[in-house]
C-alpha cells in the first residue's frame, strides 16, 4: 500500500493495490500430461534415430568401422551427442521439439520470460541423458501437480499446451 502525501490536518489515506498474479498461476489444463509428452518423445526418438542414420551411419559404413552402440564406443558416443544436441537446439530456439510441435505443446520457464542457455543445457542435456539411461524417471510427470518431470522440477520449467497460451493475454 502506498501512502499519499497529506497536509498536517488530514487523515492518512491509503491506496489499495490488488496483488498481481504470477505467471506460474496456470489452470491445471494448461499443463501437458504424461501420455502426450510420451508420444511426443517417441516421435523425437524416431527423428533422432533418422538423424543419426543420415549423419553418422554412412561415415561408419564407408570407412568400414564397427558400429558399436555402447556409450564407450565412438559410434555410441556420436549417436548420444546427436540425440542431446537435437533436444538442446530445438528447445532453445523454438521451445519445442518436432514431437512437441506435432502435439501442440511447448516448454516454458516458470521464472523467466524465455528459456536461458544454462536452463536448456541442464534440462535437455544433463537431465535428458539421465532419463535416457533410466526410463523410469520419466513417469514422475504423471504424479506431480503441474505435471513436471525431474528436469522441470529442478529447472523451474513446465510443458504446457500451446493453444491455451495463445488464448492467455499474458503469454502472447
């Protein structure tokens, strides 16, 4: 509340200012649930597999090198780098991957207006790698109130339906 200036003979008058609503106050239907996120992830797996098949496999076949998919082999490490780079680049520049675009969902920051590089690299790089290894962690988003996964909880992000954001004047 803000006090107005007054003359010595007047009573103090206070202006009431209603509290401003935070960006995090979305209705529950804004948040994308487990199944739609899972389907988007399956499409992204197809895309990353195709990218690896186009960019990496021909080089290994032409050179007649062994295509071992373990993490400690060169081929497996390159496939993992393509996988992670796809998620990092797509999320940073478009806030969504091709799978998310198809289903009309996007990643937003609950703290900032835009996703920052550190947020995206940690969310889509380090934590995507962890959930790539341990698939069971991905299901956590089915049980949290804002349908957030481990990466979302640690980085204060959420995956929301794009259509609702377009209707909301605060997010246009």
